[in-house]
């Protein structure tokens, strides 16, 4: 996954190194950051990711307003998330190929279920995994995840590669946001009363990760239908 010509990370992107214990940080009534939670899964996750992307490569989608997203997207599972001039939606097939999205790898499923259970959301079975790729400068503006059919299930978000500053707001776009630094292997889970809180990602800073190079990969698991 490392891009050619990159060098090992110095991780001077933030003033401090990755946070030390406590490993669990609560950022809302039903929202948690689990530091390093995904690390035990990494050796299985990365090959599975490569397989998914070989079938459904990243692409930069266009929003209904005509804006090309700085973040590149792919998906796996029974449903994938797409955006174009017609709107935002989940689809069972990749609009680029007309083929079903790649199956959700078993290790992805295990990771998502384990994190959801840790946050108190039992019986969560994701049917969609959005995969976002951030290169330095890419960002995600504040938004709500509300294209799912029901909101009783949480969102499980996995961070890999370069660090990023996660913005976690309230139920109105104008509400004050928390700034939560996320590092390789961190997992954020939010649901319940926090399910529709606005969130986003500040522009990713320059750097290189030893395994993933000059990029941040983010998975978000949902129950779409």
C-alpha cells in the first residue's frame, strides 16, 4: 500500500505523539474512541483491503451540487454509498462497473462487530462499508450520516495510516465541534442519542506512514438497510 518514493513517517504532524492510556475516550453520551483497537486486526485487514480495491478502485465522486470530493471513495458489502448529480444513495451495485460491490471481508465484519459491542451496541451486523482515501490536503466537511434506512444502529469508523483531526459536533451544523486526533488503528463508534451528530475531518497534513505511505484510509461501517 505504500506509494513509491515515500519515506518512513516521523509523526510530527501533531504536537504530541499518539495518546497513551486510557485506551477508551468518551466523546459523547454514546460515542467512544478506542485507541489502537484495530491494530490486532491489521495483518488480516490490509490484504483484505487490497482485494476489495482490486475489484472496486477508489474514485472521486461528484456531489449533487457539482463539487468533486477531495476524498476518494470505494465500498464493500451488500450496499455501497454513491453520490452524483442525482443525490446521495446506497446502491447494491457499483455504478462504474454495474457489478455488485465486493463482499464484506470477514475480518472487516469481525472488527466492526467487536468495536460496536465494546461501545454497548450489541447485535450490530453491518451491511455496508464505505472506504475513504485521504491524501495530504484532503478533508471531509461537516455532515450527518443520514442516508441509512434506520438510525438505531451505530456508525463504526476505523482510521489507518496518516493521523487526522476528527471534528465531532452537535445536532446542528452551527454547534461547537470537538477536535479529536485520530491515529493508525484508532476506532470511533457513535450511535444512540449521538447517531445524527455532525462530524468531519480537517485537511490531512503532509506525512508518510510506514505501511500505508502518504495517505489515510478510513472505513465506516453502517447498517444501511
